[in-house]
């Protein structure tokens, strides 16, 4: 909550309205602050709004504006400032140091990552073509089409246990093929639940 007198560093010392300004600040600053605080529940933001409203009052006086009801004027300005703050892009986005923003990654893969992935998939497809058709079929159903064991069993008209066994053997044969290719030395067969 605002305490003491207004931040009058911009108000000239010998100004005839300085005392009137300080009296208005003492009388209405708590109410202006409370209005802004009620909007954002942020005491620092409320203090900023309060100070800005009073400084705008001073500038209006300096421009020769005759404000008949300073309290109502201050409250209206404070309400508008609080609403403007809500709409501002600074409020929505804030500021972040460039180093932090440089670390923000896109949901899409980088072009080099996409190229590497495409090359890896092309090599994997070439190795899959070396497998027997039943192995390719069961691996395709499980990993390309993402079918579970029950769906595969229905499709192939075999028992679920047979699906697990065929998948295990197909993955093992695929791993053997991959290990003979230099690019897949670290490839390991997946596990099936």
C-alpha cells in the first residue's frame, strides 16, 4: 500500500500546486492503489498504476487543464491504466533474455534432424526388404501401423501368444540384419509388452 508522500521528483520545488498535489496524494493514493490492486492482486503493479495516475494528473495541471473532481479523475485514469496493462503485449509475453529464447525449440524437427531421420528410415526400409515377408508383415502391423497384439492376432487369425513369439523372432532377425550394416551398430531390438 502506498505510504508517505507522492514521488514528486518531477514536480518543481517552488511550484504553487506542489502542496495541493501532495495533499491529493495523501488523501486519495490508498484508494487509487486499492482499485489497481483489486484488478491484479499485485502490489507492485498497483503502486506503478498509482504513481502513473498521479503523474498524469500533474502533467494535466501543467498543461493548464482544469480538473474539477481530481478523485474521480484519478480513479478513472487508474482503472484505464490497469485495463491497458491487461491488454499490453508486455503483460502477456513479458521480456526474456535472448539466451533463454535461443533455447526454445520448435515442435518441428530441425531440417538437419529431419534429413537424418529420413535417411535412417530409408536405410531401415532397405534392411526390412531383406527380411522374409511374414517378418515384414508382423513388424509393419506392430510398428508402422501401431497395432497392439490383440489387433494383430485378429488380423492374422492367430493366437495372441503366437503374435508375441513372431514379433520377438522378427525383431531378433531384424537386429541381426541391422548389426551387419555399419550405420546400425548401436541398434537394439525393441521389447514387446
